[in-house]
C-alpha cells in the first residue's frame, strides 16, 4: 500500500472551462477520494429578486449561465406564470420549445468540442465548434443574440418567427444534420476515442439513482428519466418522446447519449416548426403575485433537470427565487465516480459530467 | 400542463425520519432551499416520485435550533445544506461533506436574511394598500347594509298584493296606490343617492388629480417631464377619440340631412352649438316637429269626419 497524497485539481486546469476545485486523495496512481469545492464565482443572483421586479428578473435569470441562458429564462418565466396563474399562448409555448432545443444542440456541440479537446483530438474539437456556429447564427437571425437572447418574458415571448425565418431555419438544420451525422461517427466509432473513454468512470444505475444524479449523466447509466417526458408546458404538444439511455454508465456512454440527444433535439425542432400554430405570442400580465403564493417548476436543461421555486409577497418583487441547477445535483455523483479511477482519467470523467459552475454557484 | 406538486409542513423533529422513510419508499431527492421570513427560516425539502414533486416545509427555524442533515440518506443535499448554513445562518449538523462555513466564503454572515430597503418599502406599501382596500370594502358593505335597511326594495312588478298584509287598508286599489307611491319615493331617494355618488366620484377624481400633481412636483425634473408628456399624450389620444366619435355622429347626421332639407328654425337654434350637442338637439326638435305634425294631422282628420 502506497503513501496517500492530496493532489489539488483546479480551479485553473486545461480541461475546465469554469473554476471548480477538487482535492484528490491519491494512493499511487489511484484516486481514493475526491472532495469538490466551489465558491470561486458566486454572484448572489438569487438575492437580486429583492431589487429587480418579476419582469426584470427574466434578464437576470438568463445571465446565470451563458450556455443554458434560454433555459433559465424560460424556467423562471414558467414558474412566475404558475405563480400568477397566467395562461401562455400555444404559439409562444412552441417557440419556447424550439429555442430551448436549439440551446440543447448548441450546448451539446460545445461540449463535444471540449471533450474532443480533452482527449487530444484537436481537429474534432474545431469541427464541433464550427458546426455550433451555425446554430448561433440561427439564434442571431431569430432572436437578435448569440448567447443572451432576451426573447422570453412573463406571459410569452417577445419575438415571433415569420415564414422566411422558418424556411431559413429548416434549411440550416437540414445541412447541420447531414454534417453532424458525419461528425459523430468520429466520436462514436474512432478507436482512439474509445480507448480513452470505454470503461472509464463507470457508475451503476443503482448508484446513479441513489446519488440523485440528473441529465445525460444519469441516463448514460440506464435510468430513463428526463423532465421532457412529463409533458409539461410546450413539451406536452410532442407526439412522442422517449429519453435516450445507455446501460454502460461510462464516459463513452455519456458521449453517446449526448450525441444522440442532439439528433433528438433536431427532430423536436422539426416537429414543432412543422405544426407551429398561428396566434398570439404573449399575453399581457398585470398585477403582482399574491402574498404567500408559492410555485415550483422543472425544466430539462442540457445538463439535466433544473428545479425552480418562486414565492410572492404581494408586491412586484418576489420574496424568493430559487434555481437548483443540474450540476449542483451532480456533484455528489461526480465525487463518487472519481473514486477508484486513475489520476490520468480524472479530467475525462470531470468533463463527461459536463459541469456548469456558473449555474451551480449563481 | 405544469408539473404536479404537493406542499406540506412538517416539524423539525420529523425531518430526518421523513428522509429515511422516503428513501425507503424509493423517492428521488430533488433539492433543499431556504426562505427568509419574519418568524425565522423556512427550509424546503423536495422529493419526487411518479412524476409528482413533493415539497416539505420545516417552518420558522431559528438560528439557535439545530437542523439534522439528510446527507446520510441523500448525499447530493450537501451543497444545499452548506448553502443554507452560509447564506441563511441555519445551524446544519452532520453534513457529509461539510465546508465549515467556507463554501462560498461570503464576507457577510447570512446575507440572504437581509431585506433590502427597496423590498421592505414595497412590502410595507403592499401591506398598507391591502389593509386600506379591506377597510374600504368593509365600510362600503356597512353603508350598503344601512342603506338597504332604510330603503327597502319596492314591491316587484306583477307581485300579488295581499290586502291583509297592508294593515288597515281594506281595498286592493288603495293598497296598490300606496305601494306605487312608496315605489316612486324610493326611486326618488335612490336617484338622489346615485346623484350624490356621482358627486363623490367627481370629488375622488379631483383628489386623484391633486395627488398626481403633488407626486409630479416631488419628482426629479426629467422624470416629471416624462410623466407630463405621457399624460399629455394620453389626453391627446382621448381628445382624438372623442373627435372621431363626433365626426362619425356628424357624418350620420349629415346623411340624414342629405335625405331631408334642414328646417330653417332648427338650423338657427343649433348653429352655435358643438357638433355632438347640435346633433342631439336637432334630433329632438325634429322628433317634436314630427309629433306635432302627427297630432295636427289627426285633428284635421277628426274635423273632416265631423263635417261629413
């Protein structure tokens, strides 16, 4: 038995796009224990509900994270709509689903690029990010923003899609799908990728459920749970939805689940665009949430289930707004997955969880 | 459709046994968060099973109360329990991964328990408004009840009048006359009430205008200018809408006029009046002329018949 050493990992590390620190207790080359530490970018955004009214806070919620921006604004708006009993027009719900699934495509292709970079496949990283640019272009054309969109408001959305934009989106997504299908062959079939990911960072289905993991991290262990399957809000309009799962629970399974989720998101966008109903895109919301009223909501963000809670106090300022983001729920699972792995695999395991520290710390 | 959710309140000593029970029943842990209230911190624990969110609230936890951790059952709660300790000052005990109050390492102790002056002002204002609304409603109810007692509803049309019920009145005709007189008096009183109500409304409008002027006077100059511009724009919109309505009336009057030449006597009377009033006066005078003509025609016919 070798001597135990503590190796600090992060907050600055080549594979980490955001700061998280891990204390890795190592014996020889094996990790015995991993203790995560956060707190480098805590901004206290939940506190801002006291100084921003419920309409203004949409823009704060959107700035929680640069990748899940749309999802946060949508999740927040839906929660406040629940709180105030606002019925959102169907067209607005469809538009929200379309943009949210585009966010998923953009997030997953960004992550695929980061994963390729982590296992040293530079050209794959560049191709993934080149494709992601196409989605950002569609965002820019339809919302006016590439990262922060500001199209969601309490009561609906602020922008509509005209026929010309819809045709443009369809043509871009058709091209994207053709190129993406070729790209993921490298991720799923290349032997160098498999050597680096198959059998690495395995976590069983029972452990994944026990540790309360969410998102692709959970589904890659075989648990078929996805908030979208509950059919809330716009997702209730989908004809069929089945979560994508894998029963291996390793890094490769997590890559495969995300690769396929992009195609699933494109299918959802196609379906929504094909049956986009005519009508209003927003309703006027008057008044303030009642004193003591409470509401909660779930949204499937690209990284997994996100829980929202809002409490009103009779004024236009909310008493409390809470976002429990997917990464904060996955930290326990990450610590458990790192136990027993090689030191050289730590970066791959951490990355395949796709941690978003901006969301975690808010 | 929204995600179905349940809300329950539990006692602090029920928390850990509940976590053990739910773990055994296969519930999934979703999250923990804290809410600051006047009476203490409310801790929320959320679990999920079969697509339903179950929210449990431990109400009014004070800083001197020790809260047992649920991380022995649900490890993923460690982030939120550390958060509740650092940001809300809750005394969490036995957290599996305990950062000892240095996870976020905030400079202030329990910063989320601090209520900003802006929020406090808004909450106080909302409370006062709610109280005033309630008092006004109660006062109106009391006044209405008093008015109803003093002014009973008149006999309904078509109702059978019972002579015996009319006391000393012995005939149906007398009772009916009395009843009609009573109804006329009550109607007159009700009209008077409506008139005074209208006056009260006018007073309220004047008061509101005065209050608005006072409020504008207290504003910074650029904001006051914006508010005045908005008010002017609103007044202009209303004036435009009135002018359009008047123009439509005039057009309708003009259409009638094109069918029938205007009586010179009527034209003389309405020439100095505003268009909308002129249209009404003209219609009334024409109706009167028509009535007079009809009466005259009838008298002539009767005279002719008598002569025959």
